[in-house]
C-alpha cells in the first residue's frame, strides 16, 4: 500500500512524518552529536515556525502524532500499561453534638 501525503509518496516512515508535518523530523528531535550552538539555532528555528500562524496547530499535531506512535508501537518505547488502583471509599461517622 502506498502512503501519499499532499500528493507526494512517502517511502519511509521518516518521509511520511516530514510530509505530514511539513518540517524535517530533525528540527524537532535534533541530531546526535549536535553542538550547543547548533541546538540553539535549531530551537530558534523551531520557535520561529511555531510563531507563524500557518503552523499554530503544529504542537497539537505533533502531540497527537507522538501519542499515536506510542500507542501503535509500545515495544519501541518499553511502555507498559499502568493499573489504576481501586478507589477506596472513606466512611466517616458523624457525631451528634
């Protein structure tokens, strides 16, 4: 099955994400071995993009995409579901005055 985003065929997962977001993945995740200066420049560019009204929903889109990836591929992140503890009811005895 082909993955086509905005008229372009995405061959790899990275290409799919880049096409869906309209920005390179490295802009948000960084690259291994980047210097402090490179990191500051990357974050500055990311802030500029987020301040553009065209990308005002991008943080929400990124969070949704990240949540979907974690949900569909928990083995990549060593995610285990947490069991919610049962709620205990506190019984209070009132004293008549």
